[in-house]
C-alpha cells in the first residue's frame, strides 16, 4: 500500500471521482478544502471531500441564490425583477437577511461571499455589465468582468469540480498538488507544535 502511494505521488496522477446523486447543479460553492456545496433545484447539499459523504443541508426557493456569510454559513439571497418606466424606479430587489437592496439595473447574483455580492446583467441579450454590491451599505459599483467568479476558497485549485456533457459531477485532483497543499497547511502547525 505504501509503495502504491509513493508511485502515485511520483506519477502525479490525476484523480476523478464521481459525486453520486448530483447532476447539473445550478451552483457549486467551496466552503473550505473539505466541503463543497451543491445547489440542485430546491435542495442544498454539502459534500465532504475527505469522508466522501453527501448530506442535504437545506432548501431554497426558485428565486433564491445561495452564498456564504462571513462565518461560512449558508445565506440565501432572494431575487425579484420588476418592469419599470424610468431610471428613477428600481428593476431589481435582492432580499438578504431581512434587508431589501433595490437597484435600477436588472441584475442577478453570480457570487455571494461575506458582505459582498457580485452581480451581472440579468438579461442575456443586453450588454453584460458586472457589479459589486455591499450588503451592509447597499452601495453598488460597476466592476470589470471578474476572472474567477466562483466561490472557491482554494487558491491554487488543488481540488476542482467538473461536469460532463451528461451533467454528472466529478471531483478532480492531482495527488502531487494535494500533497504540496497539505504540507503548506501543516508546516506552520508542526513548527508551532515542535517549537522550532
């Protein structure tokens, strides 16, 4: 077994694991290295990448977007669009934590982390604009197109999720990159523990 693990590390073999019972998720959100959240229709699932377990952790309405608050807990953002006749009216309302945020542009969220919502023009036939919104202040600012609009917390993408043409979802990783990541994470803890 040890020899097999060593050979696997040397080869840098890519691994691809099917995540059971999840197809065509509307959202994929990395909570941390060990937990990824899938939003599939009305259900919210959490997959443990270490224990390989999938748990239903909640539900959402069809007009709700799922994100993570500052404590990495699930937060729901309701979305409503309205017909307007002037720029003085609002066409979008986000409802989050009992607070209503009203905006003139017709937008939809694409990312929700902590106090920040990143949104994009909701209508595909219009020119796409991107916005950053502060939940606390309700302030909206136009931004450049985000390079990485996912909620991933893993900076070097040691683990990543892919969907095939049939909608099946896979967890992918490179054993060498995963080992390097683990060493980077554990090194400060070992130095502290050993008093080096």
